[in-house]
């Protein structure tokens, strides 16, 4: 069972938060919580509703696609990267299984708490949403490159 951590720290300027101001990171931090996952512990279950955005603060998460015939490793989510953003934004089920590859500290925010954050801190919300859009664009481009390599 993941352990919710009580801490006064704010989200570090890593990954999608690298260009987000300290004040905006502090406002965002207040809306979510830090959670510790042991090695092998599930963060997201494929096929289940997510409802949360996760940012890896330390450690690494493994992403695996589970089909009836096989397990397909898709990659890793590193410090500063997000997971669950598509389900979080679109209210769809998780498309893959995600578990801690090593002991990991993850910050998470629910969709409802994020809506409150956007209302209270629209400038900070705009900063973060721009970074999420850039991340999704990079991931889509990388996926397209992989597909064109196969052909």
C-alpha cells in the first residue's frame, strides 16, 4: 500500500516543472500530496480510471502494456516526468500498467483538486498546462517516430 508522506517541501523544478516559477510550484504542491511507492508497487492499473496526475519526484516508474498474450514493456517515467495525464485530462481509463521500478516518491493531484488550483491560481495553472501540452506533443512525436521506423 503506498505511503502518503507528510512534508513541507514544494515540488522541485524538474521536468515539466523546470520552467514553472517557485510560486506556481508552491501553489500546485498545496493541491496534491507526496506518496512513496515501494519497488514493484502499482501506481496505475491498466484499464482502471485514473483521476490523478502523477509527477515523479524521485525514483523511476516502469510502464508496461498488458495484453492477454503478453507483457510489452513500453519504457520508464523518470524524475520530473508525469504519468496519468491523458486519463486525468480526458477522464479515460489508464492505457498501461505503471509500477515503481525502484522505491519512488511521486506527487499526485486529483482532477477535482486541480480544478480548484486552476481557479485559485490561473497564471500558475496556465504555466503547468503549457508544459503538459509540450510533454504530450513530445510523446506523440516519439511514438510517430517509432511507428515510422517499423515500416
